C-alpha cells in the first residue's frame, strides 16, 4: 500500500485526529516498515513526511513510504 500525504491525512482524520492538536490522552500509533511501533501525540503533514510529537524525542519526521499501518492506541 502506498502512503502519501492525502492518504495519511484522511486515515488520521477518520480515526478522529486533527493536525496540530495535542492528544495526550489518546495517542495514535504508527507501525513502520521495519516493524517499529511509534506513539504520536500531535502531528503535522508536509509533502514528503509526517512530523509527530513523540514520547522522548520531541518532534520527529517519518517519510510516508516508511509507514505500514496507522491506528488508534
């Protein structure tokens, strides 16, 4: 499945997440192609990657092609 900005945006909105809103009580989960699981609490989308607020690393960038699945925690 090819992820891009529109697909990631529509998936997150369908799950109940809006960009640049802090979701400290219900983080979204991104599963990557190298089988990492990432919790995000706030996100911003640009043309080539998602930038999300993580637990320990502040804002981090992840390229869309590295995303395998997006879901609620």
